[in-house]
C-alpha cells in the first residue's frame, strides 16, 4: 500500500475463518497469507512440542525460546493447542471446524483420516468447508504415500538439474521454492473455491502437491523437450542462459551483477556502449549478433568480449553505464543490502512488530498491495496454546469446562510441563 493510500475498505477476507492445522512451511505460509488478507486464522498445534517449525533456526530470546522461522510464518494467527486423541479434544476440533470456512493441512495423505479430521468426515459435517491439503506428491498416483520436502520436489522436478556449473553437482537453491510456490498457489485456489462457494454453497477438497507445482513452473524446459520431439534437453550452463544471449551473471572488479540484454533493441544499445567504452571495434555493427538466434549461436564469442569488459570495472560503474542506456541490470545483493534498499523500504517489505518478550522484531512482509486496505500483519505469532480459553469460550464451553480440559491436558499451553 502506498503512503498516500487510505484504509477505506475492509480486508478482502474479513469474516472468513481458517483452521490452520499445518506445520513447518507450506501450510503455515498459506495461513499467514490468508491472515494478511483479513481472515481469522486459528493455528492448531499438538500438545507439548507444537508445530515442528517452532524448533527450526534461527533462534532468539532467553534459552533460544523463539524461532524466527515460526515467528515469520505464523504472524497474525490465534494459537490453539489441543489433544485430538482425547475424545474431548476431537469434539472441540469438530465444533471448531463446523464454524470454519477453510481448513489447511500438510500431512501425508491419510494421516488426518485416522484423527477424524480428513476431508470426508469434516465435509460431511460442514458441506461448505474448503479443505486444502498440501503434500509432496498429492493424494493420488503411485507416490502419494511417500514422504517429501521441498528439496525432494526440486530434485524430482528437473529444476535442480538445470542450475549450477557444468560437471558439478547442482547447488541447493537456499530458498524453499517448492513450499512457497505451492503455498501461494494454494492461496489462489482457496480464494477461487471460496468464490465458487458463493454460487454453489459447497466447498471442496483442494489437493496441492509440491512436485506438481514445480513441474508447472517450467516456462521453457518442458516445451523445449516436447516440441522438439524429445531432442532438446536443458543442461547446466553456469552463469548465463544459452537460449537468451545476453542474459546472466557477470563478475565485476568488486562484486557481481546481472545483465538482461537479450532483447534485440537492448542488445544493440548494450553492444554500442561496450564498443564506445573500450570494447572491440565493430562489435555493435556485427550483424551476426543482431538477432536472438544469431546471438545464441555465437554466445561464446560474445561472452569472450563482455566478461572481461565487466571484470575491468566496478559494479557501480557498470550499473551507471547500463542505467544510462536503459538496459536492465542489478547488483547481486546480500541480505543486508536488500534490507537497506530504498525500494524495499518504500514498498514496506519489512514489517516491524512489537513482541511482548523480544521487543521490536523485523520480518519480511507479504507482497500484497491493495489501493484501499493494508495487508501488513502487526500481530505477532502466538505462543503455544495462547488463545485456548478464548477460542473454547467462543465455541460455547464454560469457564469450568475449559479449566478442566486445561487441567487434564486436553488443552495445552506453553507454561504446562510435559
């Protein structure tokens, strides 16, 4: 939201109740996005250890009591910790789901059926429920039963095989591409299902697979193979793309930058710049390089000119030259540089929250920008079972009933001993 925008509308999902029965990354990210869009999101965790994400680095606070990973992925949610294996806990969960619009889970297919929380049982109770499952391989197919993480999907999908230096093992991507990309697709699917429900009155089961999502992400490799009759397979190419010359990463004297001069007009401006600033005479006039096909066919010759040209200059000098001729470029930034970037600051992409124990904390914001409402989440992630009493009371439980369930461990809070 721009600084001049006003909150003249309610958030788009105001009034929607979401049960987030997920852990680690993909599911919690979906819940966080829906919370940012205005939904009431109730984070349900197992007693004792809670979401496994609570035990994932980076840790802060006394005795490393808080996980930054959990704080980031669960902001804006209420916290409920209930023992669903106890009949009273199962009844409470069913009452909660009866009041909900959306249910999110990311366990192996069939795992929640055993707890009475599978789609068939919950949708029979609440036909309008939009039930979103996220798993490695989905709920159908020969691999549906297999465990998996984003790393597995990245390897299986063909994405990992395309990155890195030829002849060396592919690198880890260092971001959870499979989980986050699947998560945001789940957000889109949930909203579509909610919209469809306005016409039919019925919810449905959304079956999201990390593997499916990453295969769908191929904007080039799959069609190259299928349309070439199986003749073209992507290969590791290191720091540039052989099918988009000139497009890649280049090392300057004091750091790295990227250049995107793969479009004909941008290439001609770039080639003229290189020639005017010490490059070989006639470089810009060489008609072999004036088309994409020609540049790709002569890629190594082009790189033999561009690489030393960039390497002889400072990053800032190269960027200034390229900005001057409107050729897209950027420094390869470290995270500290990203957080200090005026563009990121202007876009509000770092949210500050006031944590009751940690004080001020700064975490990545969601990228949603609406003209008339602000999706920035100011509410910190809940402690384990923090909102047990409020949620149970809203479902009609008396103070005595809540106290008894707390005493018996049906409802669990952070302060309780295992």
